[in-house]
C-alpha cells in the first residue's frame, strides 16, 4: 500500500451491543460476531449477534414509544428540533464518523468525509424541516359534511439496510421515519454495524426519547427475518438485493406490512458521439468506480456510439489505470478494498467470466496487492448484451463497454433488463436527452452527469429495482397513512 501504516491512527470503537429502549445490552443469547477490517482482513471487534428475542424486545420498546409514549405526544416542531440537534452532534464528530466508516466498510476516508457525511447531514436536516409541514387536505364531498384527511405516522418501522453506504442508509431511513412520527427498529448490515450503533448513541444524546430508535445488529435470516415477520411492526423499509426482497415480501405477507424496497441495478450509461468526451469519460469513471463499484445505481453498462468508441475507451482506460488504491484511512486513497471476502470472490469470478466469454480487458483484471480485498479498477471493452458481465449486477469495480449505432436499437437494449434503477446519457442534443429520459425505464435519469444525489430528489427503482421511493416528499409519504375524517354539519 502507498501510505505508511504507522502514521494512521485507527478510530476507537465505542459501541458494539444492541441498543434497545435507550439501553446498551448484549444479545439475549450472549452470542457475538466479528466485524472485519476489509483492508487488512483483521478483526476490528466482536458485535452482539441479535436474534428473535432481541428483536422482540426492540419492537416492544418501539411500540410503547409509538402507542402511548412521549414520541406520539410530542409536537411535530419539537420532533424536528431533536432531529436538527442530532445532525449538529454528528457534524461535531464528522471526522470520527468518517474514520469509523472507513475502518468498517473500507471506503476511502476522504470520500466518507466529503461525500457520504454531508449527504447524511443534509438528509437529516431536510426531513427535520419537514416534521411540522406534514398535513392533509380538505375535500368538498356531496352533502352537508366537512371532510378532511390527516397524514399520520405508519407506526413502528422495521428498517433493514446494506453495507455499501452504512451511515447514509441510516439517514435515508431515520430521516423520514422520525419526521413523520414513526418509531424505529433498525437492523444494520452484519458487515458494517459500527457507525449505526454510534449514531444511536448520538440520537440519545440529542434527546430523542428512549424506545424511539432501537438498533439490533445481527444476520439477515435470523434478526432480519424476525423483524420482517413481527406482528408489532407496521412497515418494512429495505435496501439490498432483489432476491432478499423476494424473501421479505413472502415473510411480510402474513401480516400484510407496508413495504418499500430499494434494490439492485444494471444501469445503462449512454455516450453519444456528440458528447463532450472528457466529461463523459470522467462521468462514466465516477459512475462506475465510486465506492469501489459498490453502488446499486452504478453505471455498469456503458453504451458508446461507434464514432466515439475508440477515443472514449482510451480516456476511460487511462483514468482507471491512474486510480490510487491503498489504505482507505489514508487521505490520498481513491479506492479501498471491497467490503468482504464474499464480494471479492464474486467480483473476481465475474472478471474470469468476462475473459472467458470473449470480452477484452483493457484495464485492471486482477486483485491489487496480496492482503485485503482489493480489486484493480477493471474495464472490459467489446462486451455484448448476452455476456454475464452485461447482465448481472457485479457490485464491484468492473466496467462493461458496449457499442451501438442505431438510436431505437439502443433504447431497446438499454431497457432489456429486469432492473430499472438509474440511467444516464451524455450528449449535446437536448431533444435526444429528453427523449431518452422519457423512454428509459428507470427511476432516476441523469443527463450529462452521474451520481448526483440530493435529499429532496426522490430515488428508487422501476421493475425489480424497487418499490416506492426514498428521499423527497415521496420518501416521507411512505412513512405515513392517510386518514379520511367526515363530520356531519347537520
Ligand atoms: P447484500 O448483498 O448487499 O449484503 P442483502 O440483501 O443480502 O444484500 O443484505 C442487505 C440487508 O438485508 C442486510 O442487513 C442483511 O442482513 C439483510 N438480510 C439478508 N437476508 C435477509 C432476510 N432473509 N430477511 C431480512 N433481512 C435480510
């Protein structure tokens, strides 16, 4: 690795137990699991392995705080104030949070500090401002009646999040839930529980009452499934793989819970020959390699118009080859390790498949170093639609470049996937850009940019990339029920 290890101070881990009803407790079973530093493959610490009894206790606390507790009695404006305070406390510890996230997840500290954390703060503050602006409407109905609707919190929200943006996923889930007056039982990903636990501590310090936020670390089929099946939970918000969402949908059917899903993708990123190719190459590079390629919206199918192909490939190849890999805790590092061995092995197997199926590897193609789960930024050219690397979500630093010439053919190919999370187009032709935005079946479309996120802009998928939207007003509504009240005026 590029940086002298001795100059880097490892962040302190302060919380490793379940956070239930405002108290830290070991798992009822006494079991723990290891969380690993993916840059060194060493154990960071042991974390409580929550399971059904811990979920039961957490749901009981969340139910109590919702049904009769202080949260349901608090004025919305005061709820908002506590959320602003939580954001302020996080901001005071922003460097510590960036380091802890980097340690547990492997993402470069600079990216955590300048990318993830500002979005975390924005999201919490955006929804804090919404807390006292949630209202229904009055509706003229036939007869002598007064009819109005109320927007009420959906109740106890079970929130299950992945490991790729651990803190940001907490903010996306807690923000709308707290603003609307819901209470929370969260299960963080088993790979990255540490920042979520620390955030729970700060929520308590901010004055959010006990029982409003509960965090149970543990595994999906045990703690996660218990949360999904629990009759005391009103809604599940899940981010992760579509296969897990299918299990969750089945498990939640017994209690008919409200479900929102943000799932995977195989997003088309289209480069027209008239585009500014420097910008398009830089955008495609970030759109794929950001966060070690571990983004659900990664632009993993790059369609380049034939006339621009040679020049574009050359530019992207050079960028990929220049990317600085190394210790994620070093401020110079641009790419850290993949999150764990399972992901590393999966990505390496796709690189093998890409080679075996006849794509041409023009950059990377191997692991980086011999310790930690590092994968070289890899670019495959000459990819065709039927290859595995063009069809499956790899969730790693592997770009597939495909070519096209005909516009209608491109649109059909861009849409020829069961995913529909994001899409992008690079062009100077504004009509083409809008036509693409209209005809591509995806929840987010970027024109001459990529990975532009904002708390106010809804995010989510068409088709098997999701259900419902997060962020913005739509994300908030997903945590509310609408109630119609009719009063006789006779
Ligand atoms: P990834 O490949 O990103 O780990 P998963 O969908 O497997 O995606 O995991 C996302 C989250 O879902 C994690 O917190 C994981 O523990 C949880 N999870 C996995 N399986 C289940 C399940 N059967 N029920 C509920 N949650 C689950």
